[in-house]
C-alpha cells in the first residue's frame, strides 16, 4: 500500500486535544481509505473538535477518499468543530475543484497556517 497517515503527537498534558493534524502521504483510494478512517476514529475518540489534514504529499484521491473527508467534516460539525485542508497540490486541488468540494472545506497553504486559523478550543 502506497499510503500513510501521520498523526501529530500532542503533549500528554494536552490530551485530550481539541485539535489534531493528520499528514497524508501517497494514494488515498478504496484500499487505503480504511487506514485513514481508523486514524480519524482515534482522533474522534480523543475528543478532537478541529482537524487539519495536510494533503501536500497526497498524490491521488478517489471517491472513497472523498467520502472519508466528508465523513470527518460531518462528524466534527456535530461537535461544533471543523476540518481544514492544508497544502493542496495542483493534482488534489483539481480533484476537489472538479467535485465541488473546494467550497466545502477551508483550505490553507500550510498546516501551520490552518492550525493558526482554527480556534484553540
């Protein structure tokens, strides 16, 4: 599988953290989407309200991956939170623009900018 998810490590005293950052690398498709879904479920269990998903190293995303992004958006909206996408490279930006998802998510050039824009609590 050419896909990985790295979850930021919040200091132990900061847990449960209201904000998490996931860094995606590789191809997000039917075979790899469950890996992302598990990482998201871990974040939800950690009482996460705001999520930054860094897609700067994501090379492909199919409809299954898009469904996972939308599920995260719904789950966090139910907690009065949200999802921000960071680092959309031209290929991924095109997918999000063509599917209309670019309007569904706040996007930022970098994960640091996204974290700075989201509420701390």
